[in-house]
């Protein structure tokens, strides 16, 4: 039975179209291998009819940007006729880690204004997921602000580089290099100390927790339209071994806390870095509200604009911290304000009239620097868990400080690799960390 262009069901198993066995002897002699045959099935069930297929069972660990993206793409790429159960685990809830406290700024450029490695693809897939969530959002509360981002130059040299890079972008990416007057028109009160800034008109900022809730709802609705099922468990996973008998596949999307799983401890080349953000509000008595259309500001510190009286200010970089709590102690709060306010004042002095409403913290998982930049970590990690060659355990990790840009494409690629049980489907740049950094136990 043909499912779609890529899959075929024969003999109670799912095959890649190119691998369908031409005869029973191919099967017996192991010349053809199905990409899905429930692992607990006996050889006998291979010859039973397609209607006896048991549902595929996937566990996705972590309900942040990475986890929800892979859930969405698994649901989307799974042939509709094939029944699938996805169990999503998170010890806190949807957006319980760094994703829930992120500033929400998204653009595909390096600090020098160049497109990042595969920036256009990351950007496209990220925007697609944002629209999926927006369609699901019936609340009046906004998820995405399409107001662009402006980056004032920080040194004369930086101004030259931003100018040159803004003029060398491919079609569809049109950053504008602005002088002080144009900068002031765009964001009244913004100082561009070197009379130069780059404006990224298509950049956006989002409300991360609303986005994640809406994306989760979209996943539930998509699963209800098909024979697929998604279940959420608020549960801490202490070890991957807990899950080994119950799932065909386990996808680890635990952010910084993937490093704390006993099976992966000491094996992931990630550095942890805590960050704190402040939600700022303009008191009713103050007049200089942030203009409705003004872009967010990216400098040594940043301001993500959510409304005329609502800004998010970030972020601190506490390297080596393992504190993943969203709660911020009074001491940490003081230190963060002492660090952030002067940085923001140097570009947006009016911030001194705003007051801090709330602070939140989260832990980033920072990947190593490669010749293509700091790239996230993908791939199959069976060798480091137990089940060699089963294509059972996968990771999406090291999203660093660009989780929003990365999550769409990473979730899509991983879902496809998982369904095809083929790590070769993933870009070599994203799996090469395994050769360099992991030594099987
Ligand atoms: C202060 C700050 C500001 C940021 N601002 C931005 C920004 O503006 N733009 C941007 O693109 N990126 C930003 N980032 C980075 C971004 O937040 C991360 O890249 C992204 O959240 C990583 O997503 P993730 O899904 O990999 O991890 P997480 O969001 O951390 O998700 C992991 C999930 O796993 C759960 N979990 C952990 N351990 C277990 C366990 N043992 N069992 C069950 N569940 C578990 C956690 O509760 C969590 O929900 C910021 C980060 C910080 C800290």
C-alpha cells in the first residue's frame, strides 16, 4: 500500500519507497530493512498484514522551542495513515526552561550584519512556525511584533563594517544603513553614538510563552485531525533508561539540562550561561512612551518592544552558572540592573524613566565555535546511551542565544531524520561535533 511519495507499507512494516523488498527472500536474507517495524515485534509479525501495525511511539523530552518544533514537524511529516503517539515530557510545563524567558528577538544576522550560516533557511522555517502559532491564537494578546530591529554601531570600525555588510546582502534581505537623523526619526530618543546604525526592517520580536502555548495548541489540533495522538506529561526524566522499553524513538530537547542526564553527562560540548531579563514598564505619569512603530533595539544590551509602555530589557551573561531557575534573587536582581541600565542608557537614555516590573532568568546551552559559526548540535546519540545502530535516541541541543531563529529548521530536519531513521539526512556541519567531542564509553 503506497502512503505518499516517500513511504510504502508492506508485510506489516513501513518502508522507504526505494527500499521496498521485491521478494520474501530479500526480507529473510536481510537484503531489505524496513524503516519502521515496531521494535518489540517478532519476525512473524513482518509477514502479517498492514492492519496489524502498532502505533509508533515517540518520546520528546522538553517542551521548549526545540521540543515543540520537533513535535510539530513529526506530526506534519508522518504519513497520515500511520498511527503515531507522541509523549511530550517536561518537568515544569510548556516553556518551562530558557524558551519561556527568552527576550523574543529574531533575525538571521551576525553582530556584524552578515547573514548567518544557512540564515535564509533558518529564517524561513522560523517564520513558518510563527504563523502556525499565530493562526491558533484566538486571544487578543499579541504573539509577534513585526516592527524590525535597529542596531546602533558601537565603534567607528563597527560602523564601517555594518555599512559594508548592509550593502552586500542577497535579494530578499534588505537592511538599511542609517545616520543619526534617520535613526532618531525611527526611534525618537535613540542615540547612535557613531552617527550610524543598521536597521533590519523584517526582523521581529515575539512573546515567547504565548508563542509556545499557541504552538502546542496547534500540535494538539493537528493531531486531532489525523490518527496521531499527542500527550503531555509534567514529569522529570531522570535517566533515558526509564524510557527504553516504551518508545521507538526518544528525542532529547532538554536545553542546558541535557548535560545533566546521566547518559550524556560530560559528553556534550556545551558551555552553560545563565541570563536574566527585566520586564520594564513606563509609569502612567510619564509621557515619553515608546512609539508604536519603532523597532526594537539591539546593542551591548537590548530592548524588545512589546508596546508603548512595555519593554523587555536584556540580558546578562553569567558564564559557568548551572542555575536554571526562572526566579531571580534580590542580589541577582541588583547585579543585573547595575549591569544592564548603564548599557541601555548609552543608547536609550529615556529608560531611566521606566520601572522594573519583573525579572526572569534562564540557562543557555552554548555550543562550540566552528568555522561556520556557533552551530547547534543535532544527531543520533545511540552510541552513548546503549542501543547501538537502532536510531533510537536523538538530540536537538546547543541552541545558544539564537534558539528562536534555529528551532524551526532544526525541528524539521530532526523529524525527517527520525522518520527515515537516517542521520545522514542531517547537514554534516550539525553532526560533526560527535566526531570531535564525543568518545563512546
Ligand atoms: C535570558 C535569555 C534571553 C534569551 N533571549 C533570546 C532571544 O531574544 N532570542 C533567541 O532566539 N533566543 C534567546 N535566548 C536563547 C533561547 O532561550 C534558547 O536558545 C532556547 O530557549 C533553547 O531552547 P530549548 O528548547 O533547546 O531549551 P529549553 O527552552 O531550556 O527547554 C528545555 C525544557 O526541558 C525541560 N527539562 C529540563 N530537564 C528536564 C528533565 N530532566 N525532565 C523533563 N523536562 C526537563 C525544561 O523544563 C524546559 O522546558 C535567550 C536565553 C536566555 C536565557
